[in-house]
C-alpha cells in the first residue's frame, strides 16, 4: 500500500519498474485516487457535485452552471466545475478526477458518444445526469431542450411570412443538439415540399 501511495504521489523512492507495474494495475482496475479521504468519514457525503460542460465561454453554459450551483446550494452541496472543450478524452479525465474527489453525483454535458467512463461512474454508485445532450446507449436521466421543435417553429414562422430562401447556421450535425436542430429545420421545409439549399447551410465542423 505504501508503494502504491508513493507512486501515485510522484514516485519518490520507488523503482521505475515498480512504478510501471503499479500504474498498469491502476489503469486496469480503473482505480481513482480518493482526494478527500482524510476529510470524509466512511459513509459520509462529500457534499460535492461534479459538473462537466463543453464550453464555459458560451453564455448558455455559464448560465446553466449558475443554475446548477444555485440548486445544489439548496441542499447544502457545492459544485466542482470543469470545461471539456468538446473533447471526449478530456471529459473522461475530468470525470475520473471528480470520482477521485468522491462526488455525490455527476452532471455532464456529453462531448461525444463515448459512455464507458459514465457507466463506470454508475457502477461505483455515483448517479449520472446528462444535460443538453443524450448518449443513446447510456441509461441515465437527461435534461434537454426542445431543440428540434424550436428550429421547426422558427423555420415555419419564416415560411408563413412568405420567405423561401431560408439559411441555416448552427453546430455540427455530429453533435446531438446540432443534429436535432437541423432535423427541425428540414422538417419545416419538407412540409412545403422544400429541401435545404446547401449554399444557405453553414455548420461548424
């Protein structure tokens, strides 16, 4: 145990080959260092909620984070906030760090479709809630906006005012929200026998 502890603390006085074996075992077992072990008694809640968002500079997500923090405070909890920058690998690392800090739950805006790290979280008894986006195969509660309906209604409003050349500017359709919004746009045009004009469609790659 002391060798493991010293390895995870920087490897001081641990032979390189021993460090390599310890790190390989840590990776294989999915071990997460307990950063709060000295401050939390067995069975005691950490009072922390891990929140992973994709872009803290986006006004929507900064407002979202404030709302989560306000609701968490109502039950005496605090949030740990992390930004993934739409990078699935970074999200997995952030979630691992949250688990190491013994969070009571996770709120995640998924950066992609990978779910192994979130399934692992659930297996450890940490509840996971997805926000803004869903991951198809992951059995988790989610809170999403009416993305498709909003794009549909906006496009229909333009059509009802006689507009026929309607442009679309949005996120990549590879992103959950981007795909839903574009689907609403397409559906609204299709009701009048129209299809999106590629020259009027611009999505972030």
